[in-house]
C-alpha cells in the first residue's frame, strides 16, 4: 500500500500545477509553476537557486525554421548552387546541433521568452564523494495534428522497430539536406544545365507536407501536462523529502527541475554547461523522471534525437535498475526504444551517465500524450507512488557504490 501522506502530497502538487492551465515553455505560466515548486522545496529546508536563461516557446517553431531554410536552399539549387550549398550545410549543422540539445543554431534568431531551472541542493553531511542529480522537467508541450493518438501510435510503433538512426522522425531531413549539398556541388561544377528531377519533386513534397504539419504544431495550444510532466516533478519532490529527512554522509543530491525541455532540452543543457567544472570534480549520475502516470513503469534503453543521433544508456545502470525491480517484486514493462528524447539526451551527449524512468500503457503507448486531455483524472496515482519507491531505491543503490568513477557509476555513456 502506498504511503497515504505521500500520495496526498503528490496528488496535491499535480493538481496545483494542472490548475495553472498550462506551463508552456518560456511563458509566464512556466515561471509561476517554477515559483510554486520553489516554495515547496524551500518548505523542505532545501537550498534552492533559480537559474534563468533565454528559452523558446515552441519546439515546432525551431524545427519549422530549419524546414523553411532547407526549402529555400532547394529552390536555389540549380540557379544559385553556391548559395544553395552554403544554406543547406548551415541548415544541416544547425539542425544537428539544435536537435541534440545544443541550442545556439538558426532558430536562436527567433528565440523569445525567459525560462528558468530550479536547482535544489542537499549537501553531504561530510565530504561529498559523489553526486546524484534527480531531474524532472516542468514545462508542457503544444498540441497539434501531429499528436493525434491513432496516427502517433502507428508511427511510434514503426519507428521504434527501425534500426539505428532510422528511428528518428526527422532523420530524413538530415539526409535531404546532405543530398541537396551534394547536388549543389554537382550543379556548381557542371557546364551543362541540369533540370529539376523527380528527386527534387519528392523533396519538395516532403518540405511542403512537413511545413504544414509542423507549422500547425508550432502555434498549437499548450497542454495541461498532468502526466507530462507534473507527475515527474511530484515524484522528484517526494524523493527529495525522503532524502532530506535521512542521513547521507558522502553523497550530495541535486534536485533539478528544468524549464524548456519540451522546446528542445534547453534547461538541462544550460545546467550541464554551467556546472561542467563541478561535474568534473566528483563523479555524477542522473535519474530523470518523466511521465509517470501510466500503469506500466519502464526504463529507456536509449535517447533518440530527432536528427538520428542515438545515445545508449549504460547497460550496467539498466541492469542495476532491473535488479532493484526484481527485489521489490515490481512489475515493469520491457525496456524498449522510444523514437523521441527526454532531458536524458542533454546529459548523455555531455558524458554524464544516468537513467530515465518513465511509464506507459500496454502496447508501449502513452495515452493523452501532448493532448488537452492530459489531466489528473486520467492518471494512475498508484503508479506514481510505485515510481517514487523505485526511484528512492535507485538513489540508495547509487549511494552504495565506491569512490571512483567506475565504482560510483557502473557503465559508460555511448553516443
């Protein structure tokens, strides 16, 4: 049976966050949510800092910028090949960076709004020999045609079974931009006029279709985000309360509540960059909590960036989590590949090992995902309590490792 007091706290915090209407990335509502969570952390006597940064209100807009620049480069291909080559390559590099959590690309021209991370720190009672970062994002996504359940379930199932970078929904854009560059070089060196081909017609159809779909998503309404990710925030605070009330001589706990995850993992990337010196001083691992209100808990095997980059979670950490689940007689869904990414990607690409805990329903599907129906009445709160117990046990297991990096963090990051 779940701890009834803890269950009530979790329900109340989810309700408080949901009551804001939305917590759209880099909006005043996201700021209000951050202040609310900050108050909860401070009530636990946890030292909290606010880390402000320039954010984006829409991941769709950021992707749309690259689609538009790519389409312009395609249109210039046979008339101004040198300009087309430069624009295609610039767009390709920017797309790779921005969809891998490096935010300073072409879309930074259109960035707007301030966002923030909440950083709570519970120091070790003595000398810190290791650091554990428990992370959950606060902001909510925009809805759109893209997230229609039947289509999303079909596409996710197909992509989830695809090999390597083909899992990425927009890996095709990376290929098209590279192909445009090659065609531009051929057109630049050719003394013969080259006419538009069937390939370019196919590229044009892709661009137009993608611009329409992504454009509609870019201006969609922000969702309430009870499951994604008020549940993760509530779980993180519940675990932080347990940690603060117990003794930990040589392990420091950082509670990181990020902003702008839904618009490109910006908050997690900003935190990792700003604290890179600290992260180099003592071994650090993360536990990322995202969307925990479905019946089946499960672990992500990897993070798949939209551009096709795949980062594997350390197998030793996955095995550790499976072992803990077995000891707790906890039924978990089989680990599987998800054709999308979480804040975990921002950590893995920077060499910080860890694990991401999430949940789904039978069939590896998350109902109400990025829809206006993502409300608390559709959550399984017993699952959130199980996730809290599980996260707590994982923290204790990580704390039991030795003092070297290999001992503290079993396994290496692979991207």
